[in-house]
């Protein structure tokens, strides 16, 4: 028979072990896959936020859609590095296209790729991804939705094309105004030519009138001189 002192020590040890599982001890591992509308995600990041506070567990999504969570930085193959505290978590998932070089600033930071997951999954307030993680191994497969057409439209750089369209409209308007001004110039020139023509006609009429007056005067003089 075990002595009462030995039984008391066993009970205390069990009690300490139970407290360890609920006070933030790194006693759980989380692995899984991420899919977007049923298709494996090619890259991305998964984060698990403990609802009662504590360090955030992160995982990189690999090309086959798999991930393993860890707290802090370390070798993911190390079991200690891949353990997180058991408890209630809210997950977030972000998957983008590969980043690209900014053509205007090649030496600057790369431009983020287009979003492949809906915006709501990037915030723990709106993701709706809640999980209970227990001690030991947890397999968590996460399926998220692609961005809506409205979200894609907000990220689509169409304003530039719209600016180009507006510029074309301005150019067409300028051309139309230029044509109108040229037409006005032609009209003014035609008007001036018409005025010159009228002036020439008036001069010719005046000259003809003077000639007729001279001829009439000569005729009268001839009649007076003749006997």
C-alpha cells in the first residue's frame, strides 16, 4: 500500500500537469491545407490569433497548399518550434499573386500581387474562421472564398485607362476646336474677299460713271462748237 504522503505528491503532480495545459504551455501542433473555392492555394499566409490574448501563431502556405503553424521564428522541423498553446483561436488567411517590380522605381520595394482571397479573411474581426485547438496534433483544413467582382474592380487599375480615355476626348475636342477655328478663318477670308470684290465693283462702277460723264461732256462741247 502506498503511503498517504506518496499519494499526495502524485495528486499535486497531476494537478500541476493539468494547469500546464491551460496556462499557455506550448502543447499543441497545427497542420493543414488551404483551399480557395475548393482549389489548393499556391502560396499565402495563415495566422491563428488566440481569443484570450497571447502570441500569434503563423504559417506559410506552400505550393501544395499545406501549412504548419509556429510561434516566433525557428526551424519548423523542430517540434518545439511548431508547438502553440491549446485554446480558442480565430484564423486569418491572405493569398496574393506573386509580387512584381515597380517599373517606375525598379530599385524600390516590389508591388504587391493581386489578391486571391476575399478581403474579409484578412481580418480576425470578419474572417469567421474559429477553431478549438487541443493538446497534441490538430489537422485544420481551411477553405476560403475568392474576391468578389466588386473587390476585384476596386483593385483593378482602370482609372488610368479612364484618364487615357479622357485625354483622347480632350484631344478630339481640341482637334474639333482647331477645325472650327480654321473654318472661321476661312470664312473671314472669304468675307474679306467678298468685301474686296464689292469694293472693286464699286470702283468699276464709279470709273464707268466718270467715263460716261466725260463722254457726255465731250458730246455737248461738240454740239456747241459746230455752226
